[in-house]
């Protein structure tokens, strides 16, 4: 009977699995076909080129350093937030959760406006010091890349580790103190081993994000020496116009990422459900002062770049109030602003359609994975993560080149397909922990009462997945809303989205126009985050 029920869930998940495989294999097939043109000459060149291995070394270096720093900064902060309660603690954790929905292009824009040589931070420092030149020189360097990655990903590690630490019972630690163990020794020998799964989870997520980083590298690096696989593939397609070579490099990157994904998937251990929310100690005196200091440091790191976007949308570089950028958006004036309204609509509709599909298909895959206790389905659903979004966009663009079409709808369909391929794995990974928490006894009780498997799934199990599905929707919507890589490679000017328009404005130094559109994008991200807050707990696996 149990085997029949598992088979039912597998059948329900089958359409989602097939769609994922097809959407993953189509771009991969066309990329492979281009790479093997002329008897695979491009493949031989890429695999034997020293520059390819320099790309690999730099990509690994920036991803490892970004992930390590993000986790190392998060651990001491998490140790305090997981032990003490104090005013605004939840607000800071909620702010950290915003990192899941802040599009990367907004981080790029915020860094340019805030940390730029002529940015708001330097303007403020020059005013109070009387200097005539900027003091902070970060942009267009390796430091800018790492700082932006830590800015984007440190809150992820902070939130994941804090949530895990808060839920761990403190009985083992109390036993260790009773036996005379010091706090440091107890942390190293008792607490840290119990936190390893959460720390590894945060590290792996951040590492994979940074490994496939695109807009941060392309804009904030500002130097071909700071190239990753994603940026180099994009350059070879759009600047060198060498698609065969770009396809061969995509295959090399896919091979490396697949190996990393397999290693990290095997290295992850399931966390035991030995958790029980413990009562936090109220911070008083020195502890409360430390809490205030930590909150200020976090806020001073996270808020200025985002707030600077909003400020720049209404004020000129000289500090004069203006609504010109907003008037241009409303009027649809000439130039890049003429497509602003269509970009706003496109971004919303593409994100809505792709995220709804991702949650619908992802919830079925997650349930089937949980019912079968399968390790294969999560790995299978993660396969698109092994293919960078630029590579996916490149593959779909190869497909478009083989189809004789003039329909704008076909371009939209390709963009939605690319977005769905990118976000579906994240939807599955977000919902799967919720599916695993549903007791088998609930379904067994329903079957005992004669309720069918389909009705049990609809009436009993899916409602319990509600918080996880809301969080998955928010996460998937945000990823699609802020997606630049595949859209930039694939759209070929036919489909404009907010991130694409913002990216182009940054390149033309139209920071006020970019800030106005960035404010709209930030507002959408905040709304989506509010929707997903119902599924805050266990947000990512």
C-alpha cells in the first residue's frame, strides 16, 4: 500500500520532472552542438588554453573567499542573536531575510551610487573632512567584487545559522558546563558539530551563487582580469562574436560545476529533528549594549546602498530635488526611458508566470521526493544549477537561431522557459524541507478513513505546505524579477525587463534613471518579501 502511494506521488511529480529535464536538455543540446562544430576545434582550444584555467582559478578564488567571509562574519553574530532576545531583534532578522529577494542588479546599482568615487559616501566624507577628492576607492576592483558578494550573501548565512542555532536545545551545553568544560571548549566540541549542517548549507548556497556571479563581476570588477566563466561566455558571444568558442567554454564550466554540485550534494547531511525552540535570555546591561552595537553595524552595512538608490531617484548629483526621471518614465520619452513601462510590465508578468509554474511543479516534486525518501530527485532537480544562467540563455538563443520566426511571443516564451529552468530548482529546495516535516501518520489516518491519495494530497498535505510554498513563490519571483544573465543573453533587444534597463543605464552613466527604475524594482521585491514572510521558517534547504 505504501509503495502504491509513493508511486502515485511520483506520477504527480512526473510532469514537473519531465519539464525540468526537457528545459535543461534543450539549451545543453544546442550548446553542445555548437561546441562540436568543425570537429570540436573550439573544444580543443578551450580545454587546452591556459586562460581557461586562469578563469577557473579566479572563479573558484572569488567564490570560496566570498562564501568563507560570509560564513565567518555570520557565526559570531548568530551566536549572540541565537542566545539573547532584545528590542528589534526580529526586525533585524527580517531585514536579513530581504537578501533572498533583493535582485543582484540593485546591489550593483547601490554600490555604484554609495561607494563610487563620486558616490554619496565619498561626498559625505569630503564634506566633513574638507578634502577635495574621494577617500573610499573600492569600485572596479577585486575588493568591490568580494564586498558586494558578502553584502548580498552574508545575511543568508546569518539567517540560516541563527535559525538553526536558536532551535537547538541547550541541554548538551549545560551538561558540558556541569562537567567543568570551558565555554570555548564547549562551543568547539559540542555546539559547533551540531551546527555544521547549517553552516555547510549556507556555505554551499553562497559558493554556488558566487561561482555563477555575473552582473557583480561584469560591472563592479570593471576589468577583464576579473572574469568568471559567466562573464567570459557573455563577452565571447556579444563582443568577440565567437559562439562556438563560447559554447565550448560553457561545456567546460558545466563540467566543473557538475562536479562541485555532486561533491556538495554528497557532503550535505540531513539535520535530525531534535530541535525544540528554546527560551532566549533577555539581554540586559552590557549584553543589551552589545546588542545595540551589533544591530547598528548590521544596519550600517545593509541599508546605505539600498537607501542611496531611493535618494538618487529624487535628487541630482549636486543634491537638488528633481522628478525628471519619474516624468520620463511616465511620459515614455525618447531614449531608453521609452521602454521603461514595457520593462516594468514585462518583469512582473514574466516573474509571475514563471514563479507560479515553479511552485506548482516544485511542490509535486518535493512531495514525491519526501514520500520516497529519495536523494535522486533533489539532485535531478538541481541539475540546472550546474549550468550557469548565461549558458542557459546561450543555449536557448541557439535554439531561437534555428527557428525562423518573427513573433515577439516566441521571444517571451523562450525568456519564460529560461527563467523557469533557473528558478524551479530553488522552488524544489525551498519546499522539500516542509514536505519532509509532514508526518506519514496523517496520510495513513486519511487512508484508513477511505480517503483517496489524491484527496489526501489536496486536503491534508498541500495546506500544510502553504508557508513553504509562499516562501518558495517569493524566492522564485525575486530570482526571476532580478534575473539579468539569461535575459541579457537571450532577449537580443526584443524583451526588455527592469534589470536589463537598469544594467544599460548604469553602462551609460544614467544613474538617476537607473535609480528610479531601481526604486520600482526594490518596491516589488519588498512586496514579494512580505508575501513570503508567512513561510519564513526553514526557508532554504
